[in-house]
C-alpha cells in the first residue's frame, strides 16, 4: 500500500514539473519577442541550433515561424548578438536602431533567419575618378648610309600620347573591391620616335690626321690645277665649313667641306675623311655652276658671294 502511494506521489511530481516547464517556455515565447546583447567581438558557434534542441526537425514552415533564435549582426567593427522571435531582419534592425545609410547592403549567411545566422551590414560607396594615363610611343630604327657606322641620330622626336579614363571605384567597408572603366578616350595619339643608324664604313683608319690646319690645306689648293678664283673659293668654303679640318666629324656632315656621307657614298669611292679627295671632288661641284654651289653649301657660299660677289 505504501509502495503504491509512493508511485502515485512520484507520478504527480513528474506531471507537475512538466507542466511548470511548459508554462515557463510559454511565458518566454509569448511574453518576449526579442532579447539583444551587443559586444565588440563575438564567437558564432553554428554547430548548435536551438531549433534542433527544442523544436526538432527543420520544416519548410519554419521559414516564417516566430521561434526563438540567436542571430549575430555585424556592422563595421561592432557585433550585436540578438535573441529574437522575429523573421524579418529589417524589422530587427529598426527595433534596435541599427541604421542603414545610403547604399548599405545587408547580407544574411543563411537562406532565412534561423539560429546562428550571421547578418552583415556592409557600408558601400561608389566613387567616380577621372584619371589621365600616358601612352608610350613606339621607336623605329632606320638603317642609313647617310652616317658612319655606329652613329645614331634622331630623325623624329617621340611624343607621349594621352588617354583619359572615367573609373568607378566600388568600396565595401572602406575596402576597394571593384574598379570599372566607364569611359576610355584617347585625347592625344603618341608620335613615333624615328632613329637613323649609320651604316657607312668610312673611318679615320689609314688617314694621317692633321686637325685644324689651314696652312697645310691652303698649300694643297695653291699647288693644285685650279684657277685663282677656284683656289679662293675652295679655301674660303673649307674654312667656313670645317675650319680646315679634314677629320671634322661632329655632326651629320663630314670632312673638309662637310659632305653628307649619303651623297658622298653615292658619287665617290674614296674615304670621306680624305682631304685631298674632298678638294678634288668639291672643285668639280664648283665648276658645275653657281646653282650647284648654292644648293650644296648654301650658308658658306652665300657668305662668299657677299664678300667677293658672284663669278
């Protein structure tokens, strides 16, 4: 009889405790919609799901249910841990005055709000930037016998081009995540640089250098088969062009009378630095007439005419 009473008493106690637990859960569900905790750092354990512990199997209807769940909301460096019955993240943000500014994005780590969901409020910013970019120019090297081998001269200066771009820079939480070119326009095309590289084999090899030596070359002219007028013209022009230096090699023109290697090579086989050869071939140009003289030695021949007149 005592044993039976003890069994009935134990059964009554169990029933009472179960009822009290049910009433407590009901009070929590009905009496409170949301509990929020906020802290700067938070550890999210997605392995524990309250719905699995309390409510059992996940069902499609759970998407719209108001079952209790712990949701983590991160905005900037701050994390809110929210215990809520709400299913709409925007309502939760509004309730706890977690503001959305401008183009802020809201990303949820799960298909719908559930226990352990991580919500990120991302501050976005779009900045349009105008930039200017230099366009490099191409370089072309042209081989020519106008110059001695190894000599390089700039025939055309290279000029950088310019292009302008309008670029959209997209930032998330202050970090650049995407660049998009909206407009790309060439406002100035580059100009090719053209270099002329000499191939002529003329050199000072075999030449007895005399430097600036008018006395020597004047004697060569005076003892040559030339008329007095030719002698005067030859001495004037050699002094004007090179200072009586048969090895003159400072620019594009060479020798005693500063011949162009290009034209010299087309007409003669002697070394361009051979002063005797230059005198012989130059007097032939003198004898070709005033037009030839003024064309080949325009500046110095003009000075000669202003000094001695035309013959």
